[in-house]
């Protein structure tokens, strides 16, 4: 949302920016960015403690940017060719995809 709103100075400009973002592939890109951020937050809540124990605070924290990149790349690979508006992100399909992506990412950094 910050990306959409960074240069907005009025409610009308906000509406125009949001409508522009929803055209074409914009909605899919917005959903991908949102779900990528969601995966990163979930990964940090669920798995980051394991990395802290194994690698220590400094090294585990140095992985954060790479973790975000791996999560987003795996998400993009798993959804290539899919209509992102048809995926039930918080239903069975999305939950299963999220678990797989987070487990794969943990394996990379263990």
C-alpha cells in the first residue's frame, strides 16, 4: 500500500492511483505483493526462532532480506500461469501453498 500511496496528495489522487493499480495485471501484482508480505510475516512468527537458535542473532537477522526474496520467488514460481484472483489465499489451497513455500524457505536457511 505504501508503494501506491507514496506520491498521493489528495483523496482524488488516491482513488486514481488505486483504480490504475487495479487495471490489467495490477490486481494480480498487488495480490502477489500482499501475499508475499504475509508469507514473510508468517515465516518470521513461525520459523525465525529456529534460525535464531541454530545460527545466532546476528547471522539469522542477516538472512532477513534473503528470506523475503526466497519467499517471493517461490510464490511467483508456484503461481506462474495462474489467475491470482481465483486462488483462495486463506482457504485450503492458499494455506497449503503457504506452508510449502515457508517450509522450502526454512530448508534453504537451515
